[in-house]
C-alpha cells in the first residue's frame, strides 16, 4: 500500500510510476529515518490534562454547594456535606464520563510503559490517571454513604404525603361535625355539603373506597330522652324550628366518632402499610394498637 504525499490517495504500486489520483511521481529515494527521534509528550499530556480537568470540575461543584448551603462554619464535615451534594449533582454525567476516562487512560498509560523510547512523561501520565481514579472513587464513596439517609428522607416524604391527605380529610370531617352536629354517614357527603375552593378535598377523597369509612355513635349520647307530658302542638313547633342543615339521622342518632382507612404505597387496603384516620389522628396501621375504641358501635349496627 502506497500513500501519495501530495494528495493522500492510497493505491497499490510504486510511487515512481506516478500516483493514480493526481499523477505525482517520486523524484528520488525516500529520506532515511533520523538516527535519534525525540519521544512524544502527547499521551502523557492527554492524561495529565484529563485528570486536572476532572479534579477541577469536582472542586468547583463542591465550592458552589458549600457557598449555597453555607452555615457559618468551615469545618471538615461542612465540606464533606458540600462534597456529597456535588457528587449527587454530578452522578449522571461524571460517573459515565469517568468510566470512559479511566478505561482509555489506562490503555494510554500502558502504551507509554511499553514503549518508553517513543513516549515520555510517564510521571505526569501516572498523576493524571491517579487524579481521575481518585475523583471517581470519591464521588462513588460520597454517594454511597448518603444512600441510607436519602432513602430515609424519601420514605419520610412519602409518609408526609399520606399524612397530608389524612389531615385534609380530618379537617373536612371536623368542619362537617361543627356545621351539622354529626359526622357524615358517607365520606362522599363531604364533597356534596362542604366547599372545596382549591380542590384539595376532592383530590384526597375521589380515589377512596366509601366502605373504608366507618362512622360510629356513642350509645350513651344517643339514648332517647325521658318522656314528659307536653302538648302535641309544642312538638310540632319544635320540629318546624329545627335547622334545615341538620344532618342528624332519624331517631336522634348522631355519629360521634369515625374511622377511615387510607391505602398505603401499594394502593390496596387491608395491608400493613395502610393509614388510619380516626378522631383527629393520622397513624400508620402498624402503629395503631389492636383492640376496641371504647363503647362505640357502627352505624350499620344501629340501623333498624
């Protein structure tokens, strides 16, 4: 294979016969190789520049995180926290790039070691490769030690979402109780009889199963009053003056307690990750003590 020095065309044959592309011909014998060739700094320079750039990027991101979350302290753990933040910010870009850099850098470094007469600067190449490897290990270490804390924070965020849903419903039930002197017989009645200007109540209730809401009534507070002699007309007048917004069921029954089951992360009720909303409290099912809730009976048990 012959390469024309004029146009770069590759062909089979001697250049003395002319290039098949441009027609150039050799005018003499090729020059002999020099007796002494200077070694190349190129590969060592690539490794040194790459390691310096990787370390500089990580250092700049750490300083930015430190300034953003500065708390008045320059202690070691403050810088460690800044390094953790920088590592999480760089995880999707730095880690893949570092794998490529380390793979190619290792091949370049080995080529320098194999042919020291052609390539020099092995010390600079070693330092550059070591800097890249150190930054890669440091990012992996800082991410690894924060994974448990991140998972814990994520779990707390999920629990806060369930608690927020439960407290929205609990607030609506309290408002309903104040307005109608009883808790609703159906959880969907909250949407029918209470205002919901921002839609938060609808978002909390729409996907719930009405069967998971259980209103209860205290027997002692719903016992019929003793009969007394009174005029029939007085009873008629009392009935006519009763508020039209009173939601008390017929027979004088008033729901005084409630229990609502919210599905957990699996979106299925009846599992251990369910949440219980009961009388102003929002608790996980696993945290609720087993047993009764006092002298209370369900609404279905009191129906004739």
